[in-house]
C-alpha cells in the first residue's frame, strides 16, 4: 500500500473526529451520574424532606388570543420585549421580542412565551411549597391582585398580592431591566400564631417540543444548566425517557433554543434540587432544599432571577458578569472549540460593524484566516505539488512491482528519500487548521447576529438556505420544486470550487479511492444545499482562496494539473 495513502487516511480520520466534536454536539455526560460534590449534597439532604412542586394539567383548547384575554394581566414593555403577566397564577406567559421578526418577509414579531391553555404553551412560574401541603400556598390557579402600578418596565416594578384567608399574605415584587432580566422578590407575611417553613421554587414549563428543533446535532437545543460549575445538557427525548434530578449549591437552569432561551437562577450559595422532567409537559425546575423560616407575626423573602432572552452574545456575557452567574455564557452553544469559536465571533462582529454587511464580514474573516495560515498552507501545498510531480514514477513502480508489495514499499521509500519528501508533510498542516475551520463553521451556524442579515442579490437572509434552485433554472421556469430539490447557486458554486481544488491535488492511485473522491463534491453540494447560505458562502470563498494559493504554488513548481 502507498504510504501516502496511509497518511491521507490518517488525515481524513482525524478530520472526521474533529468534525464530530465541533460540528456535532460534544458527547453527552453519562445520565444519572452525579459529581462528587453533588453526591455529597444528595447524601447530606437524605435526612430532610424537600416537598414536590405541585403539578397541574391544563387542557390546551384555546387560541392564543382567547387565552390571553380570558385573564386579567399586567402589561410588560421595554425596548426589547413586550407582553404581559397573567394574574391567574402570576406567571410570565406572554412575551415577544420587539427587535426580531418571525420571518423576513413580514413584520410579525417573534412570539416566545405563550399561555398554558394553548398547544404551544411556554411559561415561567415562581412560588412556594410546603411539606405535606400543610400551608395553603399560591399555585398556578391562584388569582392574584395588583397593588398600585399595573405597568411593568425598566422604570417601574409591579407588586402582586394574595391572601390565603388563613392569616398568611404572599407578595411578588416583579421588576424588569432594559433587556431580558426579570427579578422576582417573593415575600411572605405570617400573621398566624405558628412558625412556618416554606420552600421557594421556580419552574419553566413547555407544553411540547418545538417544531423547529434541528434534526441534526450541530448545536444543543433543549434542557441546559450549570450545577456547581459543571455544564449539563439534556435533550427533549432524554427527558421523555427519564426524569433527571441534580443537587447543587450554585448554578442556573433552563431551556434553550437555537436563538432564544429561558433560564432561572436560584439565590447564590443556597443548596437546591433541580429537576428536568416530562409529565404531559416538559418542565425544568428547582426547589430550595433548606426551607425559609417565617416566624409568627414576622415576614421573610426570597429573590429569583428569570431570563426570557434572545441569545445576543454581548447581552448574555454582560449578564454573566453583572449578575455574577457562573458560566452563563455557555447558554450559547460554542461547542468543543470554545476558545476558538467565541473569539472568532468577536472578530466577525467587529468586521460586520466595520463593513455594514454580514456577508462581507464572512468574506473578510475567511481572508484573515487564510492569511494567518498562509505559511502552513504553503508548506502543505508545496508538499502536495512534489507528490503530484512523482505520480508518473509512482505509477511506473507499481506496475513494475505489482506482484511484490514489499519490494514496492522499499522502492517508494527510496524514492521519497531521494526526492526529500515526507509523505505526511502535506497532511499535518491541514490537521492543525481543522479546529479553526470547524470553529468558524460552528460560530456562523449558531450566531443570532447573522439571522435575517442580507448579502447581495438573491441572498436576503444569510441564516436561511439559498432560495434558488437549478431544478427550475434558478427561477426562469415558473415552478416551485419540493424542498429536497432546492439546490441553489451558492451550493453549486461551492461544489464546483471543491471539484477544482480536487483537481489540483495528487490523484489517489487506488481507482476506488479516486471514484469516491470524485463523487465527494457532488455529495457535499447536495448535503449542504439546505444549510444557512452564510455557511455556504464561507466554504465557497475559502475554497476559492485555497485554489488561488495552490495554483500559484503549482505554477512556481511547474506542475501540470489534471
């Protein structure tokens, strides 16, 4: 076997492994295994009983409009979100993002949170629980009243009040910052003659798995949390199979989509139990393991932070710092190559602000990466050029020694020594570049900042696939092909550049390998056609720059291309 093919195989194998790590999700942590600290927390709480959060089943029979209008509400409004809080249950169940449109072609805002009575119900509740339900506490069916102001924005807080009729008054003081953070201060006034012990909790409920969850694992969508510094990600299907509980002293938890997320943050340094479960609906909740003691004729309080947010990098990072939330930035799925992917985002964001066009920013960052790796690529291409020059001699040796594999290997190694060629020298520089290649690919895929950004011509949304297709001659024929036949101009350009790049490389001596390699550009063209056009633009530009660099080197070494 040709030693060059061995090294090519190694390079391809490493590429696949790195591709899987960056392009797909990192391997999930073993289920039902807790860290040593979490295990200590579980053991330390075995002598105490933490009450369950009362669950209620709701019929999802109403339209969104009817569900919202059937209950009295407090209006939510700032520069980034608008919606309302239902006074039935005091839940945040109506929220839209003002600056983001649902679709490029209409002005409808992204509707994020919905009342529990509709099929797409998605809401956040907070409250108290007691052991054995001995204390009559408010729940999701409780009717609250508003004290004073009825508008919630960054300048006003809202106070909700409920009297249980047994001498205990519950209050929620809800405030909202100028973006996506709600702070809910829960107060209890105990006017009875007995001391109370109550357990604060928060819960995110989603009636069903979203329809637009990605069918492949380029990024994580579903349940997420950081518990005592350890990131945990669980998919919707994982939670359907089995409830997952964890104990921690610090952290946060929530549900993440590609561009949006909900999260709740317990008070710092208070041991809590988090549970991800499915029981008619998906739920992510926590309950404090140690009770809040409310003495007779006294009061007590607890504060919970709630996020219903667009995953803007600067905003998320700002909250992680200003609110002192450990690893909160990981709600954005940067992948295994975090230390490459995130800095690349800041570079492209700077280039976007500089150029005013995200597509141009993609071209510029691709050019910048090619410049950084120019020496490595030159070294690799020179090696490939020398290997290509030896092709005729290698074919002659294979014909001469086709019955003696040992002799063939000896002659080929002698040829390499004579020409001072290391067969691996062309592969190793490529391997070094692979993490950066997939880091930028990952960064472009997850970036909310690329959503609905135009390029030029027919590309009006870089986060969507190229809308043209060869099967109606790019719009000349008045026919809308089915989705799987949408293979646009940019994917075709990408496939052609891959083919041209392939022709500049040494052809595999094995005919079967040659056929597989020849089919590869067509295969990737079909596979990547439905991907966001920004990714395809990046890959195409990268191919063009690679071809240009490789062609110049071929010219200098006077190697003829196939």
